[in-house]
C-alpha cells in the first residue's frame, strides 16, 4: 500500500507518462512470478500456498510505483537508469529478501542471491524499452 501512496507525490503528468510502462512491467512480473511459483524458486512460510495471497502482492505492490519513480528520476539517461535499478534490485536481492526470510514471510528456495538479482534486474531493460517505444509513438502520433 505504501508504494502506491507515494504516487500521490509523483505528479499527474508523470503518472500519465509512465503508467503504460508501469502496467506492462506489472503484467510481465505476474507472468514471471507464475513461472517462479511453478519452479519453486522461493518459499513462502505460511501454511496455505496461494499465488494470489503470496506472490501477487509482491507483483502488484512495489513494481509499478517503483518503476514509475525510477523512470521519473532517470528516463533520458540510460546510465542513471541502470545504476538506479542495479542499486534497488541489489538491495532487494542481497539484503531485503533475507529480512523477509528472518520474519518468516518468504525466502529463496531454488535460486541463490545472484540468480535472484538477475531475475529481478533483467526486467529493467524491458521497462526502459517499453517507455522508449511509448515516447516514440507519442512523438509520431
């Protein structure tokens, strides 16, 4: 809920500008989570296994708002975009996932931290590509 509330401060123009790429990355992340769920790449510690209760909140919760904020602060500078994504993805893959494990929420199962980082990070390039195409289409149309 908190990541979504931060969008109140991003501005109406930026929400409109970056929402297509944000929605795309959420849909793509849901597909990735379904695949990871099937492959048991992570383990949720609650008794009843449920994609809707376990993975879906992670797909919808932080991905779109964080993606939109990163685009707001870095779009137009690919180097800055990559650096911001490396920092945020590394934080999640190498630190925050261990915090979630300590609180017995979720932990890595069949992925190590480096593989999980790659799983998180490769989507950044798709996000930038979708935003680039969206901007290009808006300029032409």
